[in-house]
C-alpha cells in the first residue's frame, strides 16, 4: 500500500498473540477506520504458528483516520473483527513543564 505525497500519515501498531496450530497459509487482516467504514491499511500474518508468538507490526495510515478495528471479510463481504489482534493509535504527545516565553 502506498500513499501519494501531500497526504499526512501516522503510524499505528498492530499487536497481538497469534493462534497456535498447524495451519500454514497466510491471512490478510484489514485495518478499518470504523468512523468512515473505510479500509486504511493491512497486514499479512500466518493463520497459526507452532508455538506462542507475539507480534507488533507498524503500519502507516492516513492521519485523519480512526478509531480502528482489525479483521477479515467473510465470503458475503461482512467485516469480521479479529479477537487476538488490536490496533494501537499513537499516543498524543503533550508538553510537560512550562511552555512559551518566560517573560524574563
């Protein structure tokens, strides 16, 4: 996925623990802007792994997007939220301490 120059982007992190199993195929998980019902990103991860594996993947999405959900689409085109993955938005940084000129 690419973005045209001029669009503001932010990074979100997809985190979770993958299911344990013998499945070898990969699954595309879509990041959905739930306010606009629009796909804003995706990650491709294994359907299952042999032993517990935590993941943390950084994805660029449009800066004006959010709140987010992550999941797949069923054969009928309905979004199915993923129970073991979550999308973490970046924390808004707030200045601490004094801000602005001191007046002295």
